């Protein structure tokens, strides 16, 4: 059953969302050559805890870290490691969540490590913009696949592809709630969007083919053809008009 949030619950989700977005920004500021993904995870964990929150991902389904750090061909669920040292030209997807006041926030972004190949930079930019193209359709009366169809159309217009095996989702007292929010069509399908719904819209985009496979004990998800992948996500609230981004850091950036 899809949970519609009350005004009081939405305010709590704004708090969780802001901490989550600020943690994402911290992670992005640390993406530099010579930094390990373990270091980023450690500092994000400290940041979240310093705000009285808990890292949503730590222990979730047995995940061993506070962030997912997915580098280059890794799409999602990369496990931070002291051995994974970032290099010039890498693209690094960081997915993070924070739990406070009984509610979660969830967001992600892909960051450039130094100077990167122009095609990689375009992939990151298209992935981010596809989110904003999608949420133009996140209005009451539309359906979740209307969002996905818009994401897919935008992504494929650049010759990239959207992952099918993983999708967005509802967010609330649990990190993953109904409904599923695919990043592809067809439009006119899926749950109807209703004010009070809170969902995570998270395009996962591949430079090549969209097929993926799991490594590392079924965690780390990589592209089968080892093409680059990027990820962008925010938790949004369906309102009477335009969607509200709840994972807003509060400094005018997203």
C-alpha cells in the first residue's frame, strides 16, 4: 500500500532530506585523485551522526557501509574500500541516505574526479538533467511511468541507455516503500501520482548497453559491457502542483 504523508510527516522528511543532501554534497567535495572511497564513507558517516541522524544504508539488507560509492562502470551499490583510490578521470556515483525523526532521506549524484573525458562528462550531465526532465511529469493525476518515459526519452536522445533491473521507489518510514518508479516507459502506466506521495526518482544511465550484472557477493552492480554509468537521485514530494525536492541542501544547489 502506498503511504501518503501528513503535513507533520512531510516536515520531518524535509529535515531528513536536508541532512542527506548535505551529506551528498560533502561526499562530492571529497571526490579528488588520491582519496579512497573508504575515506569518503567515513566522513559522510561522521557528518550524518553529528546531526543526530543515522546512516540509512549502514546495515540495510546487510550493506556494510554508509554510502554506496560506484566508480566508472559500477552503476550502483559499490562498497567503499581503503583499496579503492580515486584517479584522475574517474566518475564517482555516491548514493546516501539519512534517518532521523522516524523518516529517511535518499539521494545520489555522480561526481567528476579531476579532468574527465568529454563523453564521460556528458553522461553525467545528461543523467542529472534526465531527473529534472522526469519530474516535470511528477504532478497529481499522472502516473509513475510518465516520469520514467520522460527520463528514457531524454537519455536515449543522446545515445545513452537507462537501466531496467533497478528502479526508484517510495520513501518514508522505510527506505524502500511502494510504489516502484522505473526510469523508462511506457507512459500511462503504474501508480497514479497523488499529493502526499513521496518517491525517489533516480535515473541510472549507461554510456553503452543497459544490461548489468552483480559482483561482490551480489552487491556491486556493473555494466555487462563495462561501459561507464552515472546515477542521479532526489527524494521528491508530490504536491498539488510542481513536485518539491525534499533532498535539498538548502544552499541553492542540488
